[in-house]
């Protein structure tokens, strides 16, 4: 696992935790959607950067 993949996965998980926290605090839905899109993009990019696919 490369450093970039690890960093992207950790950032994605951090943002996913933020989504959960924002939902619990009943923040505006647009903010939650924006944060969840960012989290999903980081997680997908981290998974695609794994060296398993080569």
C-alpha cells in the first residue's frame, strides 16, 4: 500500500466521520451532501490507488 493511497483512505474516513457528526447535529442537508461527496471521492481514489489492481 502506497503512502498516497493510505493518506486518501484516512482523509476519506475522517470526512465520513464528519458526515456522521453533521447528521447527528442536524446541520443543513446541502453541507452534508457536499461533505459526503468529498468523502466518497477520497475513498474511491484511495481504493483505486491500491497496488492490488496492477
